[in-house]
C-alpha cells in the first residue's frame, strides 16, 4: 500500500456509498481497527468492536447505517465488510509484469496472445492457445496446446495449464497449481494389475474463479471437469476428473473431491473435507471441516462428521459420546441394583430358600 | 481424439479379442454410452446399462461374452472395461514433444540422454544422470545428479527428480510432483530444539508406476524409499522416507504414509487415509477413505475408521453410535423403572415403613 | 556419503564428545546398525538394540555413558541420536551449486545478491530483494520484489517466494513450496457472491526453519504470517494467513492450520491435523495425527480426536466406543430382566390378577 491515495469523497463515489464528515481527508490504505494508521480507512463490521474504534488511529471508518456517531469521517454501507474489500481493491496492485512477451518465453507461432497481455520469463505457450487482454502469466508458467485463457487473469509462477483447458475472465490461479492433470482412471485385469484409461477430456474454469496454491484439478476422462463462475478454492485442494462445482461455492484448504461429484451453487466445504465419488451435493449445503460425505446431500443442509450427518443431529450424538464412559458406569450400577432386586424378590417369594434361618438340611 | 482411426477388425487383432458383425466399420475414438459419437467404440461393462446402449450412437460396442446380441458390431471381451482402456490407449497420444534436447535446456556434459528421448525447454539434467529412449521430459523439469530414468517415461512440467533417484520404464509423473525431497528426520536436544538428520538415501520407482500431480515422495534417511512395479498414486499424496509400497497397489488422493511403513502388494488406500510410522500393511488390504491406520494390518483385511477396524465391525459400532442418543433415553427410563421397583418392593417388605397408614410416631 | 572422512579422534573433537578405543580408525559415513559398513559410524540410541550391535559391521559406535563396553571404538554421548545427527551432517553436502549467478537467471538490477550466494538456472529475483552469503537458490526458483533471504539458506527447485516475504538465516525450503500466496479472504454480498479482500501482508520465516515440499504458506491479510525460529514443517502442509507458529514447533505432513491461529513454542502436530481459525494453542501442546482442534488449548496438553480431547480422556471414550455394541446387548438384557421383575412383583402384590389360577371371569 501507500502508492495510491484518494480523498474520502472520491472513495464514496467509487464505492457507491455515502460519506459523512470531512470528504477532503486523504486516504492511502485500508487496515483493521488495531493497526490502521492515521492515513488509513478502517471498518466496523461488528458493533462489539466499538471500543476498539475509539482507540483506532484511522482517518476514517466504514460503518453500518445504525452506527454513524463515531466522531470521525465515515462511509456508510449496509455491508461494511464488503465495502472494505472493495476499498482495499482500489489500493491494491498485483505483482507488476510488463505487457508483452518476455524474450525468454517460448510462444508457439500458432498461439494468439493479446497485445495487452503480459507473458513473463520462461513461460511456454503451445499451439492453438489464446491469451486474453490484461492477463498476466508470471514466470515459469506452462500453458499447453489448444488452451483458452480469458481477459484480466492472474496466473502465478509455476502454474501448469495443460492441453485443451479453458479459463474465463478474471480468473486467478496461485503458484504451483496444476490444471488438467490426468484423472485417476484405471481398469484392472483379473490379477489386479492396472492399465491406464487415457484421460481425454478437459477442465473448464468460468469467470471470476480463484484457485489457491498447489491445488490439482484433473481433466475429465471424457467431457469436462467444470468449475463454475465465482467459485473460490483455497490451497492444496484436489478436484478429481469430471467434477462440477456450482457457482459461487467456497472450498477451503485440503478438501478432496472424488471423481464425478456434482456440487450445487453456494456450497461451502470446510477444510480437509472429503467427498466420495459420484455424489450430488445440493445448493447452499455447508459441510463442517474434516467431515466425510458418503451419500448425496439435499440442498440447504448443514452437515458434520465422519460420515457426515445433519449438524444438529451430530451435536446430539457428540453429547452422548461425551457421556459414554459415565453411561457405562451407570449401566454397571444399574445391573447391580437389578441383581439386588432379583435376590430380594426371590427371598420375598421363597423366604426359606435363601434365608439365613432356613432349616432345609 | 480424432486423428487416428482403425477398422473394427484391426482393433480386434490389436486388442486380442474377437469381433462380430461388420469388421470394416471405421472407429476413430472411444466414448461412454451416453456421449459416444457415430464413429466411436463404446463399452457395456455392466448389463444394467443395456437400455442406454439402445440409445447410444456408437458405431460398435465392447461386450461380455453373454451379451452379444446388441444389434451392432461388437468386440467380445471377458473384461470389457479393460478392453475399453486398451482401445482408448490406441487412440491417445500424450502431449507431443520433439525428440532431442531443446536449446534452452541445461544438460550436463556428464549426463547421458538417449537419442530418442525428448528434453523440453528449461529442463536441467545433472551429471551422472541417464535418460532412456522414448522418455519425454516436458518443460521446467528439474533432474538432479546421478539420476536414472528408464525408457518411455512421461515426466510432466514442473516435476523435480532430485539426486540419486531411480525410475524404471514407462513411469508417468504428473506436474508439480517432487521425487526425492528430504525425509522429515530430526534429533532433539534436551531443550526440544531440532537438528537435521541428513537424508542420504534415495527413491526407487519401478516400471509402470504412475504418480499424480503435486505429490511428495521423500528420499530415505539411509537406503531407499521404494515404489514397486505397477503402483498407481493419485494427486497430493505424501510418501515419507523409507516407505515401501508393494506391487500394483493403488493410493487415492491426499493419502499420507508416514516414515518406514511397508505396504504389501495390491493394497488399496482410499482418499485422505493416514498411516502411522513403522507399520506393516499386508497384501490386498483395503482401507476406506479418511481412515487412520495405527496398527499393522494382516493381509486381506477391509478396514475403516479412525482408528481403523475391520469394516464389518465398524458397521456394528457405527449402528450403535447412531442409536446412542436413544439408548441414553432408554437408560434414563430404565433407571426410573428400577427406582420404582425398589420403592414398591420396599413397601411390600415393610408395609408400615413407607405406608400412609403407618403409626410410628 | 563416501567423499569425506574423519578419524574417530577428529569426530570426537568436532562433536564435543569423548572417544574410547582406537582414535585413529577412519570413518567415512554414518549408518544404522543393520546396514552400516566397515568404515561407518553407527549409534545405539536404545539399549534394546544391543544384540543388533553385536552383528553390526560398523567401525565405531556412539553410545550412552552407561553402555561403553561394546568391544569396539566408541563415542560417548548423553544423547547418541543427537550426536549421530551432528556426525551425519559432517559427511553430508546438499546438492552442489556454483556460487555466482547462472547466465540464464533474471536478477533485477535493483536486487542485491551476496558474492558467495549461488543463483541457479532460470531463477528470477525481483527489485528490492536481497540474498545473503552462502545461500543457494536452485533452478526454477521464483523470488519476487522486496524479498529478504538471509545467509546459508537452501531453496530447492520450483520454490516461489512472493513479494515482500522475509527469510532468516539457514532456512531450508524444499521443492514446490509456495511462500506468500494470497490468504483466503473474501467478503460476501447479500446474494452470496464473493469479492476478494486483497492480501497485503507478508510471510516472515525466522532462522533455522525447514519447510518441506509442496507446502503453502499464505501471506497475511494485513501484518504478517510468522514462522518462528527452529520450526520444522513436513510436506504438503497448509499455513493460512496471519498464523503464528512458535519457536521449535514441529508440524508433520498434510496438517492444515486455518487463519489467525497462534501456536506456542515446542508444539507438535501429527500428520493430517486440522486447526480451526482464530484459536490459540499453548506451548508444548502435542496433538495426535488426524485430530481436529476446534477450541483453544492450554499449554502442556496432549490431545487427540475429532474434535480433540485430552489423550487420556480420549482413551476412556474410545474404550467405551469399543464396548458399545456389547453394551447395547447388555441394555436389552437388562430391560428384559426389569420387565420380568415388574411382572413378578405385580403377581406378588396382586396374586389373583395375573396368576394362572385366577378366578376373575
């Protein structure tokens, strides 16, 4: 930050939210309440942090409509966190890369690179591939044959985009991620030896998708693996062949999605979740971290566990699990009471049989 | 697909399975029942899909011996899925790479690269290393010193094969995978500070192994980490130092195998499985996805759970877990019944003690 | 091994531990009891392996003070495993790399590379970046702008160290690891669409840290992600934005640590552990493999499970889980006994009501 600045009134206009107070105050960055400096814009996304705002050095603050009386210049937004993100984007530049093709890059004569695209050192681009305007391919990126990359994409160092894959506009792919590796498909003979099923499909990634670092997205066996518009994927995620991930879904780090799974839109998968093959997960389903999905899931469910169950049900089972050792003690005590009842009742019914004053012998 | 074609009679001969019907029909690809085109070969691996076959546009179909009456040209195979895989291989070419050494590659004068090998741009090959005929090293591959790579291997972009490692023939390694990173070995002093144990062993990968994208296979501390013939490994898998994976085993994505584990042959590990260090897992063991193996496993077991137990046992325990909250309610009800019995019995034995008509006082 | 050798008396001096027996014996490597050759030093870290020592071909052995009578030359150490590690370091060289800048590297005119640093082929170094003496950047390493790398670091092929990140001295980073990828931060609008929160912080890695292959360490949203002195991280580990990992902690493979977590010092996380966001984990906490941490943890705890609980408590719960199916059978039997008691008692109290000799009708 620091190399761009805006007056508060300009930010108000650019972000489409009203300001109150001194519109001439100059802002050169965005920061959280605790660390924002005297030229920064901060935000109050939760009223419980009101006290922190009192101590903040920030020049101005984004607030909810109900919290305007904060004694300094404000932007008023119905969604301060969203407005903070949009404001921060105004101050941010991704790593620079000169437009044009670096002399060390290897671009096929049969590839098409838009004049405003930037192709970094040691990038290879295969025949039949096109790269859109404003897109940056940082150093060491490998782009295969017949690949389509849209406009304004950021492809970080060491990414591989293999033959035939298609990326929309404004796609961001972080370092080390592989798009279009072979799906894991083999046939077995009667002695359990595997032979490869060639993977001849592609990966299609739609507009505004972001994929983290060191992920793997396998190409389809036939057809396509498909990541739809607005999906955000964290690091070290595995997307197998023929998976579809619906629009605006969010996949946290180290998730693994097996072959031919279809996720609906606005699905949220917590970290380290696993989804077994060929399942369907409905729209807006939320799966807690570390859960395992072994059956298809209807829309609008919150699931948890290995294997996963509805979150409320899981809480009941977990509470029972926590009481389990005590329950076993209670069971032992109860058995003892029943044994005692049985003895007592036997004595009551046949007083001479068990009594100490018997005269049987 | 599309750039190779065969007559059905040629496929019959190449695949070693008989055909029936018009052997002159020309096939230029393989596809599943639903999407195969009119010049494609399809397959019926499961009789329940017979109805789909009726609607398929495929020119010919691979069937089991019992299912030959399908009204179009056929190949008859005792294992249609296997024959489909072999047929698809006939139509498939991996990404092309010109034989010879790309001018931007850095090949040591003390390395030996077979004339029919293909070394792509920005590949480095260290001294004492040999690369066999027909092997392709795509762009950005790093090959260290004293490495042996056999014939007809495919090493995808951004793979690193570090010093001393040995690969057999027909090995496939997908993008971003690291072969021969250091094992995770440290000694601790009495203050809990770690010092590195140098990792001086190697990784040996035998013939016909395939390893997915962004995997890590650590070199041995001493000796070798060993992946035996025909093993297939999916993406993002961690193989620690001194692990041995037996022949024809299958390791699904995101599995982690700790140091000095020995897997037998034909083992199958589901996704996200973890195996603790120094264990032995017998031949043909199958571990369900997400399980944790904390004890050695005899051959021919199916295991599941964290920690894993035999699959059938796990099902019993899981059924009990599902009943657990109801069981706790039943326990509470049973306690109440026992309390009532105790009271009733006490009244029966000592009617004056608890009775309302007592005259004690 | 094999290209360096020392007399035992030299090793004694270099390692700071006394020798006994023939100090002139020449040692050219270190190996375990079973495989050490006749010119190797071995070690007896556990007295139960004494019999193996008898059969070892090793020229000399590192022993505890109590185990000096082994019939061959010895080094006596209070921590033989530590001394073995230090001895092995004397024989070990990392992959060689000529000092200086390889002609194919792209080093910014505004970068500072120490004369004794080695910069391999196709390494890029951005403006404002400094690289310390003795540091090796192997082939294909990407180093961004304003990065600081200290002395004697080893940065293996295909590592990316992105803008602004700082590494101390003697840091080792294995192949494919990404330092400074964007944190996973988004704001949602009222329709569940995500917009990116620019990640403007850095990653700071202190002295003597080692990070395995294909890890991801995200930059902070604001401020820094911080890996403190002496931390050792295995392969495929995810460290999210704004995480702090305290001094000398050990993180095993495939662990995932969510955003803003703070780990104390000397923490040990087993393989595939997950830690939810914004938690604090105290000093010397040890978490068993595959566990999930969903609450903050006080110092000096041993935890296990999903979600994790103290290890001893987990053992009790797990034992109860193992007895659970039998417990359900016992519950059914107990219910039957109670039912029988109730019937018997009812007959006892009202003999005509349920008795077979009743005369009601």
